[in-house]
């Protein structure tokens, strides 16, 4: 197990139990969902975001709500600190 896996497991309190709640998801679906959830924030600040989705299917093993929240945090920080 690498260092990142160790950190994830420690933060989840799982020890050697594996990744509880992790499932395989399409990354573009998660990102698009997060963008949809912050669309109002973009519009209220007068910003626009262009989506450019590739045909490549990128699958990730994750907890979808946690990854969606992380992407939303990145987006809202970008919105907040963009003049």
C-alpha cells in the first residue's frame, strides 16, 4: 500500500478494512454534477465556465459524495477568488 492509500484509510478510520463505501464512478459525471451544483454561484458573480468533455471514459474508485464535495470546494474557491 502506498502513502496516499495509508492517509485515506487513516482519515476514514478503516485500518485494514478496505475502502468502505467506495464504488467505481465515471469522473466526468461527478465533475459535471459538481459544476451543476455551483452554477448559481457562477452566475451570481458574473462568471462563465466552459465545459469540454472528452469521449474518454475515466473511471475512478471513490465515494461519489465525497469527491463531488471536493470538486465543489475547488470550484467555489476559484469562483470566490476570481475577480
